């Protein structure tokens, strides 16, 4: 390892290399509380693609594992350190290289924070849609590596739908550009698309070119209170079947509402067991019609109360509560975050199964969901240090995955596989498909250094 460090010190600026254990410790894991992590040999805070290339080449030559990371906001263990690895942080590569209003695209380094890009685009009347709840902290490189989603993806899609091109360091240190700047292009295999969602297992993304949209119309917000998860799920199904395409359709159950109230005193849990938040950004009369339709469908599904919000500040507060749900529940104990997705028409059935799983295993499960696209985030809370509760929670975690697969769903809608979902991935796809994954990784990572063991595990 000393040989590796000597090589790095000869090719990477000295102030970019960190060996102090106290500093490194804050980089060793993401937000997945239950995912294991090891002790890295060194941390490199890359400042350029050249730094990344030199680190990759040095690690490949010696077979040293390399774990890339952005802001560490993931919840699957994908950025967790391995014993003896080099942690490669892209956080310092935070330049917005270009915002091109004519072509409606932006070029950014991997360490640019999501909200920083969105704000810079807004100044030019443009919009970058992907909006994960971690947008104030998560980086574009991390969003691309995990194919992050968000609240507006029910209408506008996920990160993959906005990535035109990437610059990446692959193999034994080769710098490649994949994709294109043009609106269309089918030259060769979609290797750019392959990098999106690869979780650092195929190379290190250093720069991203994303497509942009024009600024959208102001949103109208619709609120519905429900007594049961099944009734709220039925309302979601009715909205989708009606042809209304909301710009957001979010669900919070009573456990989330109570946790947010305990933290921020918003009074959400006083009147509702389940809260549905809908939005439409259709312009003019079309937007009014969609908002009215959502209110009507909420009522037909059994809402105890529903209305269009006439107060923009109140509407923003409600959606802020949705984004704060994870932090609110973390105050109650150790949090294990699920991320399954089912066909939208089966959302009521999946929510019912989650409730049954909580009761059967005697665990506390709070539910939030991007309900409009069937993406559920059951949040399993256990008392810190309670090993018996942790065993029950892990069993519940596995049962939720099994139920999602049984309903024709997937083990991850947007958080990725990382370490926590590797067994779930193998349950979802066939051995032949797993073999294809390994073949791709072997071809693009001949030295076997990029985030080894993550996503697909060992052959």
C-alpha cells in the first residue's frame, strides 16, 4: 500500500490525498445505517479528470479496490468503503461548465449539487427536472450513478431521461466520452445509458451533459385526507386511470405525519391518517381542470376531506414535510429505508401487504410513496441498540421485497442496489441475466477494481 501512496503522491496534488483516519472516517459510508463498511487505506479528493485518471490507473495496476462517492446521501450502501480501498471523492469537482439555452443542455462536473444546477438553470429560464429529496445536498454524479428519481418523476421521468452524455474514467485509466450533445443519436450501443445507474461498478463518472426543459407553469396543489392506506391507494389508481398526469402525487401515512409533527409542529396528524398531495403544472384552464379532477377523484375514493390549496406558502410547507419525512423518522431510532416499486394499479394491495408485514413482525413501519408511479418507501424504525427488533426489521425488509416481486414489481425504484438489495436483485432477475451483468462488468472493469462486491456481488 505504501507503493500505491507513493505513486499517488507523484501524480496527484499532495493536498488531495488524505490518510488521517479521523478525516477519512466521515467518508466511509452513506446514509444506509445497516450496510457494512470497511476501513479504507486512503481518501483522494479529486480536483480534475486527470486526478481521477491517475488514481484509477494506480489502483488498476495494483488491483486495489476503488470506491467512488459524491455527497454520500445514498441509502443502499453503494458508496461504503471496503477494507484497504481507495475512496475517491468527486465533491470538489463542482464546476458548472456550460448552460446552453439554445440547445437546452448543461454540462457539469460530477460534484455539482443538484439544487445548484437547478438554481443556475432557473436564472436562464430553464429547468432541470430530476428532484430527489436529497437535491439540496446530493451531487449530479451520484444522481447519475444511482439513476435517482424524485417527486416530479411521475410526469417527467428520472435522471436517465435527462442524461445526454458522460465523461468517465474506465478500465485501467482510459478517459472516454459516451453519448452525444444532439437531440437524437443511435450511433453504436448505448454505453452512456449503461453508465447511468451503474453505481460506480463500471467506472468513475467525471462530467455529465444533461438535457434541460423550459421553465414550467406555476403548480396547483391538491390535498386529500384519508382514513386508510387502501383508500388513498385507490385514489391514486383512479387519478391515473382518468388520464390526469399529475406533476407530483405523494403519500404520507399517519406514522410519518406524527413524526413530522413531533419535530416541526405542523399539525398534520390531527385530522388525517393518510395524506395525499397532488400537483399539476398544466397551464391555464387545463391546470384548473386537472386540479378539480383530482379533488373530485379524492372524494370518490373516500377522502374525509379534500381541497385545492389557495395558499402557496402552505402548499410548499406540505411538500417540505414530505421531503423531511426521512429526517423526522431518524429522530425516533435507527432507520432502514425500503425502495420498492409495483405496477400503479397494485399500489393499494402493496400498501395493505406492508401494513400486514409490520403487524406480523411487530415492527414500526412508516410509509411515504411517490404514489403516482407506484414507488413506495416503507421506512422501518427500530430502537437504537435493540438487536431483537433489528432481526424482526430485517425479516420485514425481506418480506416487503418478496411481496413487491410477487406483484410484478422491482426491488428498487430509485435508490439502487448497493449492498442492501443484492439478494433482492438475484430474486428479481434470472441467473442468466445476472451472468450478463458480470460479463459487462468484466469487459469494462478488467482489473476488477470499481466498487467490487456492490450491486451484483461476486460471480
